[in-house]
């Protein structure tokens, strides 16, 4: 199975799509694609999220479309049936990690402390999300984990913006930064697709050095 990093390729932004309708999801994804984004996460937090995920895959067959906010086996099953190309969770538990073990697509479990990291590693996962990143130690936490879990890489989300993304991206064990700041609900509500494209272009620029 491909790793999450292999799906990301050179992309360093994991843009989050939260859509109230399938059409809105397609418009957001289209604006992101204009910025050269080929991989997105649809968070399963609205009634229309699964329809949005399916519609994005139909409209942009080359796009890699993951499902986020996966917190139990039922949501996991629904996301996989809808064609999710990868799975992201906001947190971990022994039960959820067991359910995720046989997942047919890459999984990025969400951790918020070192005990979570150990638990995820014990279940065989080494590509982790740090969430909520800025409240859970931020870049300093990821740096510290590099010393004790050298096999683990992180994709932090939660509180990331253009102001702090480079602190994370300059770390060798941080593969990407994720977030909703590139497509806030206010821009989506006013159909400011150009703003989403511009924000994704800026955010997907790797840290210098
Ligand atoms: C997530 O699901 O990862 C978070 O909602 C992203 O957090 P943000 O909205 O602060 O970017």
C-alpha cells in the first residue's frame, strides 16, 4: 500500500474541505486544483460531506481525496465505501486503531501527546497527525518526538496558518501542514474561489532552507 507521503508527493499543504453541499465541495476542490493542489482532505462533519467527497472524485478523477474526522468503525466503513483515498483521524484509542489496522488505504491517526504516539506506533502506524497542533506542543513537540520516535513523521493540523507553517515545515519529521485557513467558511459562503486558489498557492510553498 502507498504511504501518505507517497500520495502527497511534493505537496506540503493538506488543505481541508468542509462543504455544506456536494456542489460547494466541487467548487472548493476546483479552486484548490487551480493552485496545483492534487490531494485534499474532506472532513466528515456535515450532512453533505460524503456526497461532497464522491462528487469531488467524480469531477476531478486525478485528485487524491481523503476523509477526515474519522472517529469510529461506521464512519470508516462509509468513507471507504465512498472511495476515500486516505483516512485521517482527530484522535486515537486502542479500539479505533484496531479498526484502522486493516484499512485498504493509508491512515494517518491523530495524536496529541507522547502516549498517543506510542499507542499508534504499537498498532503499526508511523505517519501521524498532530492535533490540535498549536495546543499540543506545536513544532517543539514534533521536534522532541524526533529524538525518541525517529521512524515517525507528522502532519500537524489545528491552528496552523501562514504565520506559523514554516516552523513546522522546517522540521525533517514534518511532512506537511494541514488546515482550513486556506478555505475558511466565510470565503466559501461568498464564493470567493480566487481567494482559496491564492491562499493555497502561498501555503503550499515549502519552507526555505
Ligand atoms: C482538523 O480537522 O484538522 C482541524 O479542524 C483543522 O484545524 P484548523 O481549522 O485550525 O485549520
